[in-house]
C-alpha cells in the first residue's frame, strides 16, 4: 500500500530518471523530456521498482510541488522542470513580476554577491514568486537566506524569463546588480 514514505521514495526516483539519469533504467526521453508511460512502468518493473499505473497517477497528482505532468492523452510523462539532461521544455518567455525571490544557504552569499546567481547543474536559475517558498528552497542546503531579485528591471533590460508549469520562475543567470536585499532567517 502507498504510504507517504513510499510516495516520497517514488517521487525522488522519478526525479532521478526523468530529470537526470534516464539511462539508469534504460529509459528514453524525447527532445522535450517526455517518456512513454508504458515504457516507464516496464523499466521500473525490470529494475525492481514495479508500481501500478494507478500508483504512478497518484504520485503525479499528489506531488507536493507538482513536479511531474502527463501529456493530455495520458500516454507520456515528464518532469515539469529541474532537468540536468539536455532537453527543450518549450517554455515561452513571459514577463515576470517586479520582484522574485531566491532562497540559498548563507555560505553561498559571498560568491553570489561576486558572481551573481548561476544555474550550476540545472538549465536555469530557479526563482520563487514568494518569500516562503524561497526560504524552504534555501533550507535544503543549510541556514537559509532569501535574496530579492529585481526581475522586472532585468526583463526591461532584455533578460528573458520563463515560468514552469508548476509555477517556478526561470532565467539564465542573475547578475549581481539585480540582487537587492538579503534577509538572514
Ligand atoms: C547556489 C527544488 C555560490 C544556489 C527547489 C543554490 C527549486 C550559488 C545552489 C529547485 C551561486 C544550486 C532549484 C554562486 C547559485 N555561488 N552558490 N554564484 N549561484 N548558487 O538545487 O535554486 O525539489 O541547483 O543559491 O524547490 O536551490 O528539485 O538550485 O543554493 O525549485 O523539485 O547554488 O530545486 O525543486 O542548487 O533549487 P540547485 P535551487 P525540486
């Protein structure tokens, strides 16, 4: 039976194969990051992680951050964002609100002040529309600090922004001059 723990483990494993290492279970992603659902279920089965289609649907529907999505016909599945494999999610540029927020660990501050926000292993820098979400993102790495980003100003100056299906704002990088306050928590 599905438990919060088993759902979390499945969600983590799906993130791993749909964002980072599909080859781990011999899965293929197309150029837009989609995997065939039947193939995914078969590969999971072959690798000792067999689950029913209903269990997969439940994890996609209840995932705390809506990390995954089915195609409209239900035949394909992909991660909404966060990939390190090279794929094109087909995001359309979108004007951001004036301010967005980035949560990070205190120890990263000096480097961020110097170099700005860099995308590291991901395809984009991830920004949140609200402080609380940014704080919980920053908490993953240590004592959190929330930085305010002058997104509207960046956009006016030609930096493209995108919004993933699950509401995360994405941009290529944030140069230091657009990083405003840092509020230590
Ligand atoms: C930091 C989760 C030093 C950056 C969350 C972050 C998010 C720098 C880390 C999503 C830096 C990268 C993304 C610089 C950036 N010097 N450190 N110049 N520039 N950093 O995990 O934004 O659970 O790749 O502050 O909810 O923390 O995966 O990015 O601490 O939406 O669905 O480098 O991951 O979603 O870490 O998190 P990450 P992130 P999921």
